[in-house]
C-alpha cells in the first residue's frame, strides 16, 4: 500500500485495487473507505507511520458496500475502535450476511472487471462490530462539517462527502479518473447508469476544488470544471 500526501491534512492510501483517504483535524483523524480484505493492519501501520495511533481515527465513513472499499473496515474498526458509518441502503451489506445487488455490466466492462477481481484477495470480510447509518444532507463532524451527499447509481446507497469549508469532495466510485491519462469520468460497474449520471451532475454542481476518487488520481485544483465535463459525457 502506498501512502501519499495530497494536502497537509489529507493523505491518499492506495491499494492494488482502489484507495482510501485519511483526513486530519488536529488530534482527530477520519478515514474514508477501508480497502479490500486484509487492509486493516496496513491502514493501522500507515497511521502509525504518520506519527499517530489507530485510536486517533474516530470515524470510518464508507462510500458504498463493495469489497474493495469495505473489506478492511471490520479489521480496522476492531484495531482502532473507530465508528463505522454508511448510508442506510448499503449498511445491511456492510454489516455482512446479505449479498448486495450486482452491477449490470456493459460488454466492454466484463474483461476489466475480471482483471480487477483477479487482484482482490479471497475470503469473507470481517464485518464491523456496528454500523451507524447516515442520510443525505447530514453533516458529519470533520473537515469543518462534511456533508453527506446521496449519489445512487453505482450502488443504491452510495454517498459522497463534501467539505465546503475546505473545497474537498470524496466521490467514492460515482466518479473516477482514467489510469491512462487522468481524464475524469463517470464510474463504471453500475446497476443503473442513468441514475449514476444524474449523481455525477449533482456532484459537479457542488463547486469542489479538490476531488478524491475511489479509483484513479485525485484532482487537486479546479475539480468542479472537470466534474462538469464528466457529467456531460
């Protein structure tokens, strides 16, 4: 796993598939997403490498239930005591025991998905001890107030997190950037493509300067313009 400083208060944690983000408010940390199975210990080590302890991570916000984002959530919550939060529509799948609805693949997505699946660890994720449900418009206590934005399409309960005071947006998999050239684009592997495009348009209207994606390089300046271009595709 790579640990990359994006801003003085923001680090990217990059896994072989997907990525998570660590936000700092003074002595308190917030983790957005938790990587695939086995990532809990890696995240704890990354936190220690930044001179902090896992217990400094007060909350872990999950953008959606897919395994490359929640696989390490139970592991890290057990190590840190962090509160785990997810939208009410995805929370049952985060808790474990229920399979989430699958995507409806475009033909071109099938080989891409097969390659991604090959890179993911096998096994069953450890479920978090509890999951706090969040809703659209709720404001969470980090980053000067992080607004929960419900962005269905990739999953029914997908959320983004917008920090208006900082101009920072965490999109989950609703938006991505291309590994080839960094082009910002709507996310893939969706059960409802039309709904996803509506969600991209909603995010484009927020006026974010920084956009942090579940996959691909973040945009660190002028993100709203790139999101608008992605929404028009």
